[in-house]
C-alpha cells in the first residue's frame, strides 16, 4: 500500500502491504506465526477472516 520513511544512509524504509491467503488449516494463526525475514519490527497484523 505504501513505502515511506526512506533512509538511504541506513538502508531502511517502512512498508505497509496486504497479504491474501487461501488455506484450510483452522489451527494456523497468522498473528503469531507470520514472519518477515530481516524485518526490524512487525506491527500486529489485522486479520480479516472470510468464511
């Protein structure tokens, strides 16, 4: 959705984006099992479940 806070000196930026998944495992919890490699921090994801 957006890329901002671009810092060329430290090679850092902030990114906001949507992920869409189709899956059938009801035990999978995206809020605790989602990982973004090399991310300094990850905000708690907003999960929208459509049944």
